[in-house]
């Protein structure tokens, strides 16, 4: 399987080598005619937990993740249109303001796009809970 490219550095900061496999797992779960929501939930949970961690929460990692999801409909073989709307929205927000997490945290927080906020949203989707 050919994967979309993952940035290796952002503003002279190296992207963690652990990031690409996490992004690729999310990509694999969306491809094909029938998305695998359980696989997508697991892959996004692993990704967002990493981005929430001390070692994972870097400008380079958050920006590279944002960039990876930014053009999901234009550059990926499949599209997110085959996913339920709440998942499409979540993926859109990962490819929206996540890059501001370290450089402009107020902006990311305002758009519910910090790794912690995105992880909380994912957990609500997984359990079927309504937003608080």
C-alpha cells in the first residue's frame, strides 16, 4: 500500500519516527469500500495518545499530523465521505487547527483541536456519548 507522505521536519524540528506508523494505521483503516470504524477508533486513539504525551506533543508532530490529514479528500485514494459524519468532522479538525497546539495553544483550544480535546471527542464517539 502506498501511503500519503508524512513530513519529516517542521521549522527545523524533526518529526518523531513513531509518528508515521501511527498515521499509516489511520490511513489503512479508512481505505476501501467499507471503512473499519473499530480499526479507525483504535488507530486514532493511539495517534492522539501519542500526540498528548510528553514526547509526542511537539510542534513538528502536531503539524505533520495536521498536514497528513489536511487534504484527505483530494490526495488520498479513498475519501472520508464513506465515514459517518462525526468521524468526518473529527478528521477534518485533525487536519485543521491541530498544528497550533504548541505554537498557538489558545487557537487550537478555541477550535477543540488539541490532542487532548480530539481524544476526548473520539472517546465520546466510541461510546456513543453526547458532547458535554
